[in-house]
C-alpha cells in the first residue's frame, strides 16, 4: 500500500463555504481521497500517487478565495500507522512559513542548516557572490543538466552556458555534468534567485 497525505493549514480562517469548495475540488480531483478537518488543518489522505502539482493548486486556491492557506505534501508511507505518526509530528514541527512545502523541501531545509557559509565560499570560490552566474548553474541542474533547455529558459545562447559550465569546472573542480558534483553544488545554490 502506498499512502501519502496533504496537510492544509489555515482552514479555520476561511468561511465554511470556502472549506466546502476546497473539499469538493479535492474530492473531484482525487475521488478515493479521505478528507477531514482537524482544528486548523484539512487532512487529505491519498491511497495512490497523483501527478497533480499541489503547489499550483494551493497558489490558485489562495488567489481565488483571497485566503492565506499553506499546504504540505508528504512523502510515501506503507502503513496507516506510519502516516498518522508523521501527521502528528508535522503538525507540531512544521513552521508553515511557505505557501507550499513538501518532504523534499523539508529535507533540503534540514540539510542546508548544516552547511556553513565558509564551506560555501570554499567550494564556490570566486563565484560565491555572483548571483547571476550561480543562478545559471542552478537552472542548468534543474533542467536535468540539459544545456539547450537551460539556455532557452535563461534567454542565453547555449555556448554561453557551456562556457560558464567549463569556467566553473576549471576554477572549482566541480563538473556539473556529473551527477555527484551537480548534487553538491545544487545544495549550495538552490536558494539563489
């Protein structure tokens, strides 16, 4: 059994009609989902993997209802007991300071807390303060290391991006075309905008 859940916080600050609208929308999207309101939360238990972009869902819902709801998307669990334990932990430990968060973003946040700034400077070298350069590296990694797609997204010539990747490799020793190197650098540049 593959179970997951969504946790929507701030439900007590919207009208009952809006709660009903959200519940009906979720039920239409995922007919087999179990939905219940618990204090300030709406808990949606899913018994299968869904391909929905819940970040778009909560952003659109907030815009349409003029609300300030926060959504957390869990990882996958094999038993109901594991899921219930995780729900109770997440209700207490999550800050709900992002409109959308997930198990992946929570993991990243925990990881990045352990990376010291001096380590970032040591790895990124002269590029540490160059946000435009680091942003192009981030996009390259997020586009699955596809130079054509990344360059198109960045409105940059493909050769310019390749030159940046080569320069970064020459100076830092990290080749972003290799998964291991890209993973390390991505942890350091994920928050660059």
